[in-house]
C-alpha cells in the first residue's frame, strides 16, 4: 500500500472535497484510501492566528497544495513557510479574483516557483493520482505529531515515517528523552498491519512512555540512528534573514525555531562568518543539514523572520 502526504495552505476548504476529516487539534488531517494508495492532507486550522501550526503542517508533508483566494500578508507567510522547508513539488489553484501574474511574481525566486498551476479541483485530483511516494531508505525515523492515552491500549502516537520502516515489536528510542520504546501494534488508515515503510502515516501503540510525557515533534527512531542529534548546547547554522522582516535580531532576545515539526524557544548569536549560533532553551532533535525557520510569533508583520540549514 502506497502513501502520499500533502499539506494544504491558503483556503483549505477544499480538503473536505479530497478526503474524510480525521484527527483534529490545531491541525486537521484528512485522508482517503484507494485501491493501492492512502492519501493524507494536513491543514493548519489555527493559522493565521498561530504561525506555529503552519510550520508544523508544512513539515509533515512531502507535497504541497496552495489554494489562493486572495493575495495578502498571510499568503506571503504561507509562501515563506513552504520556501523555508524547500518544497519543490506541489500545485497551485486560485480563484478568478486572483491576478495570476501577481501571484507568479510573489512566488518568483522561491522554492515553489515551479509548482504546477491548475484550473480546478478535478485537475488537482488527476495530478495527485499520478504522484509516487517519496520513500527514504535507512534507519527508522518517525516524528510524532499527536500522542494520547487510549483505555485498554495505553499510549498511542501518530506520525509519518520520514525514513525507513517500522515493525511490530520493534525496539525504538524516543528523542530527546532517550527512553526505550516497544512497538506493540501498528495501524495504517485504521487497519492493523505488522510493518509499514516510509512515507506511511501510522498509528503506533507503544510501551515505555506515557502520552503526557510526549511533545509534538519528539522523534521515534532506531537505537542506532547516528545521524540524529539532540541539541542541548549551542549549534552552528547558516542564516538567511527574510527580506520582509525589517527589525533587528539581537543576541539577548528569545525567538522560536521550527525544525522538523518541533517548535522550541532559542536564542541566537551572530558569527563573523555569516552564520549563527543557535542556543536552545529547550532541547530539540536535529540532523546536520536539516532546514529550519526562525519565528517571532508576536511580530506585527511577517512572523517567519529567517531560515537556514543546521550545520
């Protein structure tokens, strides 16, 4: 069974025409199962009030759908979010009221500049059916986007397998805590399975941790995942300030970093080399070469103020 995951930004009302609404918190996840493929669409329903849910939704998916009904500062933030994650494959729809040339100018020189423009949702469905999953081989990596306790089952976590595969009775670790985890059972689209591989969206019943001790963005991984690290001290990173952010960035101010689907408070310090040092106030999980965005959630203008790659 293949799996393909999307994020919908802009006017997300089209989600109900694509799949059935499932798990809903600050993110809503819609899904649909065909004969050989499970599709999921993640929607940041608390955006534009909360920039955090936008960044988390974009980091869950492999493909993006931008549905534009008006050009405003919030559309600009959505483009910046997709650009920060470096989305290169996706689709754009827009209403008749939107000037397509203005829209193309807005996305010019961003990662989404090659997104395919479509006329309607029927075309979108046709194009989605032609996509192939983006499978990554390697040791298991599953960022957790939801966790809860189920009576008679125990701790259940939801997430997309970003790399590798997971089997029942696998022994994993959860980072950043480092606790040992046993996978008791696996569900995929509410069906029990014994094994799933990237990029499947799964529900795992696990032993070894309580749901109350799990934060969104915590990562389940193979015990020998050498590429994953836990940031507790300052780490170096590349840095590109957003041209739309006119404020100054200071060493003593707390910002928020979006890395994977983690949202964590950090402080930064400029280096003379054009890079920065990121000092976490709460530990987070990362790998060298991972993209991040720097956020200022209370800013009046753009709240995505910089992006870069962790070194």
